[in-house]
């Protein structure tokens, strides 16, 4: 099935229904800002992380005394969403719980995803609705990858990330996919900018939990075009790429991987960073990408 598209005078986006995944962001000149996926490097473009962010210890958790298995970042990115009737300049999608999801995650829910264009900005919104009679434990996050090869001759080292505020920022180290919350490395000391290098992600993602900023901008020293990602309200931010690959993922998260030392099969509701949503309630969040070309 061909991607769904949406455009205005500044931007055009494409979305595929598998995972309700953003597949393209181009400006009026046709320049592509989203990583286009490469199975030899990273096939994703902008997967949605739900109902967990990161990995569980042993890839398992328990609920009501029964042990379940969930893959890293959950299952939403592997599910086909239903297209919802659009209102105005947006594309809307929904994923409802079914027998397949309940086998991994024994809860009834609805996940709505909306993409909307406003001028030169893309707004990506997520809404989780608890359709169950019991509380719904979940995490949700974004994983968009932005291209660092937008023009002929671009090199990864031409690009940098600039936070909205001066930061004293430590990254939590990652051990076998789990967060070592008591092991950190200083990334910024009264600075705003992280230069991109081929070795920046040799030790895995940068994971920040106490940032002052709620925005970050991808810049190139070779040309003026930028992508600014606003993530208001998100308590965590991941930054990741395959080492030396020509893209960078800017990942706002509600939640994070299990901490090192957590027992496999631990109750999901006790997972650090988890959201507990009461029955018949909803949770909403939104991130925004603004392209200045």
C-alpha cells in the first residue's frame, strides 16, 4: 500500500500504516530531512515505541502472577494501524488491542497517532486511552531519524546538535540494553552543542533524564537548513545512531529501559518510568519538528 501523504506550501510528509510510521519529511524544494532506512544499517525511519520504551530485563515482565514477553520498544511499530477519517491538514491513525496484543500485553487500549502540518512545522501527537477495567501500565516514545546527508558532499562531522538551553548533562550508561542509572558520563558542562562524530555512539545511545531544555536543533556548518525538535513535557530524551551512520535519532520518551539489576519477570507496574493510567482515562503527548530551509 502506498504511503499516505499530506502537504502544505512548506512541507510534505508521508506516513505508512505499518506502525503508523512517518516515512518522509521534505521541504518545498524536495530536500528530504528524514532518514530513509537501510536494512544494512538501520531499516527504521521513525518508529513509535509502545507499550514500553527500551528493553525489559530478560525481555519479560509479570502481570497478575503470569509472565509475558515483550520485544524491545514494544509491538506498536510492528502493527498495522487503521486510518482514521481526517479533519483538515492532518493524518490520523488508530491501533486497538486485539487477541494478538493481549497475548503479549493483557490490557485493552486504544493508541491514536496524529500528524499535522502547521506552516513549516510537523506536529506528531500520541493519545493512549485505557479501555480496560484495570489500570494500564505503559510507556510511549518517538524514534525519528533525521538525515545527515541532505546535500551532495555532506559528512556526518558537518552536523551538530544544539540544545535550547545551556546544559550540565550526564548520560546514563547502557549495559546489554539496560540502563545503568548509577553509572553516568558527563556529556555537556555549561554547554549547548554536541558535535556529531563517527564514534559518538560507540557505547550506544545517549540517554538524558534531567535536561533543562525542551528542544534540540540539528544543524550543519555547510548549509543553513535546520531541524528543530521540540519535546515539551517529555521527561527523557534519547539520542542515537548506528556508529558512523549518516543519520541521528532524536527520541523523546515517557519511560526508559529496565535498570541494570532488575529481575526478569518483574511486575510491569513497578517498572521505573512507567505510566499508570486509570480506567477510562487518556494520556496525550506531542513532539514537533520544525524545518528551516
